[in-house]
């Protein structure tokens, strides 16, 4: 019942938002708060009592799913809080287009519901449908500001991710057929149980198709071309959801295939797939950040990089590396959403998204300037923020496991990205403000509140992890390693 | 299949019967080809909602032309005078090689295979194209060059059709191909068979100058592809060209229907009654085919000249698929 | 054995026709033509599902065939024409990224690649009689759909490429998956018209904001110096 409520609630909120435009933002906020509370309760139950099952086995929740569920719920809350004020500000100062305000909140709620469904559904094919729905429902959220660039970004986003989803469909169905033929229920648990019995060709073909397909959705190179466009043209709260949580959904699918792949004896280089895919993405993104000219695109490329880091971490193979993987997934979603919130505020302050030709944000608007600087440092992996802990854990585990080449490359890429991000954002934030800049606007209160709430976990989890959360991460990492 | 193909060592009466049946096939083509043209023209007009000419109109045209005087330009060479005869005779050669009335091979059956049939038809086209350039008329060479363009684009498709079909049947003799495709009614639905049919149909549209390659009823000279070769002829020469053109259409439909599609209606025994009654059955098949041909033509538009290569490239790739399906031994 | 042989041959013919329909979507000039070819592809999917259902005595596949017929052959075209506006379907793509004969030859090459990629899977698959036909045909459709998105400039043509990919994924899966839950089946089927609706509305917005639907030529977003 708990699990079903988490899906029904946002759907009802969508209906209510469709009916009443005035109360739509508040309905969304309340719904997402309740969902967060339900998610916390469900997670605590999962930590202590093991996987939850509901609706005759139609919905399940285990540790890894609970982790992701928490992320979706939390980012949903901050995002809905942030949108209350942010949309007003953008609306008032929008230049020539009339945004689709009526559709925003209903679509937001449905989008949230589809992302909540990903960790909750049991059947593999149904999970694919949820992932496909996340793309379809967010198409008009990306195209919210009806400009030609936003429409172009939305088109590329929808077409490339739907292509990926179709390829992944075949992969999922092949795996589904295999699991069913091995006599197991086609769910994640059933997949892990059936993995040793599957013919290697079936598992490998399904995995490669799913990697390409879901990789396109997660923004892995070379299918990442839609990501900078979509994540820079969408409004900031949507970017936070897209970058933080939606790409993580696709990555979650790829990660859940990992235990099955490694437990099948007929596939010798299972880890190598993850290592190569991850390193290629991380490396390309690191170099791409060097030449970016728009700070929202910078954060988008940083998403690609972190997706690569997480995949590489999974491919390193040891239990310590898996801990790092799960932690990095967790930390990235929280940090990236914070970065996009501050990027949205910076775009409102500067009235542009370009890095070149703007500087002195620290002096112009201290709140936004400091937040941007801290966000950049956080996402680049500086201590004492959460991402640093994750990356450190991954690198240490990698060297301990003897994977010198992969870990060495990963270190180099992380360092390059760090330098690139700090240099770019530093150029924006430091020095004298450029003259001729329009004076800073009053920032909307709800957005600043949301910024604060989003910042808390980023800072706190850098040096303190509450015991339930620590337990959750350990359990999730164990699932990644193949425990049942 | 073995007993269909052997005829050495049989008695003389069977031998003579085969020759007579072969001549009967030639007569069948000669007599009914203008009727086929007439019926096609009538069906096309009726599909457009008009009344259309009588189905015997082509006979009347040929008789009228035979009674007229022939005028030949002084600059024309022997090619110009020779070409109508070649256009008239080539389909006669080819029809002796293909199963037009009988499912068992006749006297000339092994004298040439499908490649030879293609060669004969191409020989006819070659001489006619040369003759079109012979007179110094403006539209003749234009039409000749366009016909050659369509011809060389259609060549790869022809070859691929021959290869696919002979690969499936393990022989290039039309009678053997016919027997292979009709071995059981299950093989009639084979994907390779289906694709070859589609490709050959597109080829027929190209070779007989039908829409979408050339408009068969329009007479705008500057847009003509195949019909400009007939412009300069008069009297008996024009009659032979017209008759030869109708025979080519009937021949290609006979090849499509009897060799590729299904041998229904062909005589399977040597009784004369059987062979005679094959004629109306084959004619019925041809009429149904003409109905399909006319409907396809009416639903398409004439392609611009440089788009004809795309049309024929599609036919080529379809054939490539047919051959690949067969090569990998799927079905 | 005769009926199994007939079923295999029929299924092979439907698969071959579906490959042809995919080929047509790559090169068809008119947008309306691409829509009709997608409908043809979906019809072949239904037909193949029916043949498999009769031959394998599977009620589930009968449902698949019916649902495909209703959603892809009837609902999707209606939804699309409503969402994008009928005017868009009169458009023709006059200049192509690659010339049509070249696209056809590349498509033939892609078909070969798809076939060879599907071979290890087909050989490992647990004695399903139709997998050898359907899986390569489905994978070929997926490759053709991706190629269509790559080489076509018009929005509707790219959308048809996506729909052909989905159709192809199902074409391959009806031979190997015999019992998707009813919820998954219906949801997957309903998902296609919804996707078509959203993408169609997006095409309409692009048309009204930029004036044409040549999405392949929208290249404003890039790193500017």
C-alpha cells in the first residue's frame, strides 16, 4: 500500500494541477513532501526488514531501489519548491514567448511519478515502459520556453533517447525471455538468480543492446549529444530533475544488469564493458568541459562525466569499489541538483547563460556567487563535499584492486575535469564585475529556500553519514555485488 | 522433374508433336499480342472513368498500317529499314524458349536459357535505339539515349533477378525454374520468391515504358522515352514496330506469370485438347495481370528522369535481399 | 510438418515485406508515403504474430496481433495526423543528405550487419522455430530506423524511423517472449500512441515557431566562441 501510494499521489496531484492553475504549485509541493515522507518510511523498513513487496508482487523495493527512490523523492521536493518562485521570475522577464505554464505542473507530477515507478516496479518490461514514459513526459518540460533553441533541444532529446529506448527494449525483451526460460520470475532478483543458467549469447546480446539503449538515455559517449542541449535549454528545476535523477534512472538500469553479467561464467570480460564505457564517457566529458561557453552546459557535461565515473567504479569489481559506486550515484544526484538550482539563479541574475564576457558574480550578487563557487567545487570533487568522499573511495578501491591502468586514467580525467570546472566557474565568479551589466534582480524566496535545502545534504554527507543511510548504502552495494 | 526434362530417346511422333506445339506458341503470341495491348489500353481508360478505345483497335491499326505506303528518309541507312524486322522477330525467338502454353519443355527449350532470352530482348532494343538515331529527327536520339539510360540502369536488376531465380531453381532454363517454383504450393509463398516477383514487376514497368518510367498514352515528344523510337516509321515498318511492341509486353507478362508466378493453366500432358485449352487459361491469367498492372500504373505518377535511377535502385536492392535470404538458407 | 513449413514460409514472407517497408521509410520522399509504409510494417507485425499464434497455439500472441492492429495500424496514424496537422503530411523531402541509391545500398549493408549480429543470439536461443526469421528481421528494422533518423531531415520522417524501431523490437520479441504480463503488453501498446502524440505535438510546435519542420537543419545549439 505504501508503495502504491507513492505512485498514486503524484498522479492525483497532476490531475489537481490540471484543474486548478492557481493552486498547482502548492499541490505539487505538498504531494512531493508526502512522497518524500513515504519514501523515507519505506526505506527504513527496507533497511531493517529486507525487500518490500506489494500489489501481488507487482511492486517491490529493495535496498538499491530504495536508495534511488530516496533521491527521486528528495530532488522532487527541492525542485517543486524551487519552481514556485523561479517560474514566476522567468515568466515575468521572458522576452517574447508565452511559456506553457498550464502544462508545467501536471507534467511535472507525471514525470515525477514515472521516475518513482522505476525502482518500484517488479517486471522488467514494465520498468522499461516507465523509463520510456519519463522521456515522453519531459519532452514538453524541456521545450517549456517556446523558443527555437528550446524546441531544437527538446527534439534532439526526445529522438535520441527514444532511439535508445527502442534499442534497450529489444535488449530487455531478450533478457526477459532468457530469465523466463530459466524458470525465474522476470524481475531483478529473478535475473540475478537465473544469471548462471542463461546462455552467454543471450545475456551478452541483451546486455549490449541495453547498454547502448540506456546509455543513450544516461548520456554516455557517443550518444550524449542531446545532453548539453536539453540540460541547458530546459528551465533550471527541470534540469535538476533531468540531470540529477533521470539520467541516473538509466544508469540504475545499467547498474542492475551488472550482477547478472558478472555471475555468468560464459562472459569473461564483464567488468571490461563497464570500465571501457565509463572511461570513454569520463574522458570525453572532461575534455569537453574545457571548451564549454555556457555554464549550464558545463554542468551538463559534468553529468556525463559522473555517469562515466560511476560506470567505471562499477567495473572495478571489488566490494569497496561497489560501495563507491553506490555512494557516487547518491552524491551526484544531490550535488547536481544543487548546481542546477544555483545555475538557474545565476541565469536570472546575469540574464544570460554565457561564461565569457561575464565576471564578478561574487561582488554583484554574493549569495549566487558563493553558491555557484561552492557548487562548482562540490561537483568537481573538492573536499569537504560528498562527491569527494565518493571519488576518493572509488580511486582507493581501484588501486587496491590492482586496476592501475583504469584507475590511473580515471584519476587523470577527474583532475582535468576539476581544473576545467574551477577555471571556468572561477572566471565567472571572481574579478571585477563587467560594466554594463543589468543590476541583480531580487531572487525569489522559494528558490533560495530550495537552494538551501539542496545544499544541506551536499555539505553534511561530506563528513557525516547517518547510520541508517550508511546501512542502506552497504546493502545496496551488496546487491550490486550479486547478493540476493 | 526428371521426366519433364528428358526427351532424347523418345519416338519421332513425340518429337514432331513438340515442334508443332512450339509453333503453336509462336502463333499464340502473334495472334493475341495486339489483343493484349488493346485490353490494357481499354482498362486504363476505364479506370480513369473514360470509355476507351475498342479492344480490337490495335488489330485495326496494324492492318491499316500494312496497307499504307512506307516513306524512308534518304539519309537513313540499312539499320533503319532493318530495325522493325528485328523488333518483330526477337519476341518470337524468346517465346520459343519460355513456357507459354505447356509446362513441359518443347523443342527449342534447351537452345537458350534466361540469359539468352535477355540477350535477345536487349538485341532488339539495341537495333531500335540505333535506328532512332538514324534519321536525323530531333526527338529520335533524345529518346534513344533515354531508353539506353533506363536500359543500363535496369541491367543490374535483370542480372540479379536471373541470378536469384536460377539460384533458387538450380538451373537457368525457364522450364526448370517453373518446375522449381511450383514444386509445392508452400514454396509459392517463399520470401525470396515474393521479393523476386516484386522486383521483376518493377522491371516490367521499366522495360515496357509504363508509368512510372514513361507515360504510355501521352504523346508529348519532349517527355518521351520509349515512344520516340516509333516516330519516324510509316506503313509496314510502323506496323511491325507496333506489333513487336505489343509482343514484347505480352512476352514479359508471360515470363512473369508462367515462369515466376505459378504454372496454373499450362498444359501438363501432350494431348492436343490440353494444349489448345491452355490458350484461354493463359489469356485469362494475362488479363488478370493486366488489371493489376493498370491499377498500379494509375496509382503512381510519372517519375522525373533522374529519379528513374532511384526506382531501379530500389528494384535492385529488393533483388539483393531476395538473393541474400536464399543464400543464408533461411526459408 | 507441412503446416510448420507453411507457417515458416509465410512468416518469412511477412518478415521480408516488413524489411521492404523499413527500406521504404528510409527513401520515401513524401511524408504521407512514410506513414503508409509504417502502417505496412505494423500490418506485417500483426500478420507475423497471427502466424506464430496459430502455429504455436499461443493465445497471448493473438492478443499481441490484435493490440498491434488496433494501436499501430489504427490509433497511431489517427493520433499523428491530428497532432501534427494534416498539412505536414503533404511535405516532400526534396534534397537528401545522401542520394537515394546510396542510401539504399548502405541500408542493404546495414541489413547484412544486423543479420550477422543476430546470429549468435539466434543460435543460442532455445529451439524456438521462428526465432531465426523474426529476430534478424526485427534487428534489421531497428538498424533501418536508426539510419532513417540519421539521414532524414524532416521531423515526420525521423518520427517514422523511431516507430519502425519499436515495431522492429516487437517483431523480434514475438518469436522469443511468449508471455509478457497483460499489464506490460497493454502498457507497451498504449505507450506507442502516447509517444506519437507527444512527438507529433512537438513537430507542430516546431513548425509554428520555426516555420518549417526540417528538424535536421536545426543546428543553432553548439559551442559558440
